[in-house]
């Protein structure tokens, strides 16, 4: 098939729209946030000549398990505000090199950019999620305001936090039945936080970085963005309840959660299905 320009591919279009959406929600101020999108060889080859390598850049951890895989990745230090108009500068198409310690840049980063500072966390997450879900394609990091705010006021306990989010709207347990994974506060941009995030990604698709943001993984851009939208909506409802005095007269009960699980054929984390009531505190 005749090659078209990669910039006109649906994958770049999706990346432009998603980064714009993240910016417009106020979840990616300045250079906050990063997205990686695994592309299949036939998708890439349709639009660009992958024998051409623009540059090779080292990565400081072992990504051998992903050798040969292609990722469309936002650049380090780049502003999501600008990606829509400048995808060829702010986004790059990279392929993990055979030795797993560098990436070949095939397209983009045309003013010298490099993959996101959180690339270790992204690639380690892709590795872990691919082991449980061969359709895994997208990792997204951003700073959703209300969820980050909750990480200052709610105990950083996965059961407590997940149940609270589930009880803020019927949709929560349907969209993230496994709940929310939580790390301790850690320094971003390190392989240490990457390893910790990826470990949580064995069981969760949403991992909270307290006092910072969230990591989400999924099979598509829409699904992954939808996960973040849903958890952040639950956090917004919680914030609004606090603004109304924070006293619960009504709630989604544990029985209601069980009925949602039955109705939508969910396999929620069984440990989170019973616990304290928001109304009685019992
Ligand atoms: O890419 O959000 O965590 C900037 C960040 C780092
Ligand atoms: Zn961040």
C-alpha cells in the first residue's frame, strides 16, 4: 500500500484529540501529564517507512520484553496545550531497540525532543498489563484536580479509597470494579516509581500517585480516558459533598454495590464489597 504521511494517520489524530481533552479538563497544566500508545507494525507501516531511523536515544532501564514494539509517546517537557497544533514536535513514534536499552525514533520529536520523563513507568506498565491483557495499548498519566485533592484528606488505603469512589456514583464500580491502586508518595520520573506503579498494574488499571496524579492503562485511548473521567467525576462528587457539609444522609449501600455487580456481570474485588457505611459509620 502506498505510504501516507504518518502525521495524517488516525493514531496521531487520536493523540492530538486526547491531549487536548486532558488539557481542557485542567488535568495537564504546563508540561504535566504524558501518554503512550502502542501501535502495531501494520498500522505503522501503512503510514511511514520504518527502515528510516531519525535518531536513537538511550533509556535507563531494561525494556527487552518490549523489543521491536512501537509507541507513540508525548515528549518530555512538552505542554499538552500545544500538542494539537504541533504534534510533529511534541509527540514521537519510537520503537524499542533489540537490546531493550534504547529507542529508535521513526517520526516526530522534530526539534530534538525525547520521550516523557515518565517513560520508565509507562513501559513497565505496558509490560505488566500486556501479561494480563494482550489488547493493552494505552498508558496515560495526568493530574486530575479532585482526585489529587482527595489524596490529602482520605486515608491512603486501597479498600477505603476505592469504596468511597464506588459509593459516589453507580458508574464507578462498573468502570473500575478492581478498585484503585495506591502508592505511597514517591519522587516522579524515577525507575523506582515506575516499578512500583507497574507492580500495582498487575491488579489495577488505575494507580493513584498521592499528592501528584494518576496512572491509567487500557485497550484504547477512549477507554483509558474514560477511566480517568469516571474516577475524577467520583472525586468531584466527593468534593462537592464536602462543600455541602460532608454529612451523608443517603448512600449507595453495600447491597446496592452487590446488585450493580450482578446486573453488569462484574467481578469486583471481593475484599472491597463490605465495609463501613457512609451514613452510620458502622
Ligand atoms: O510529565 O506529569 O509526572 C510531567 C509529569 C511528571
Ligand atoms: Zn505528573
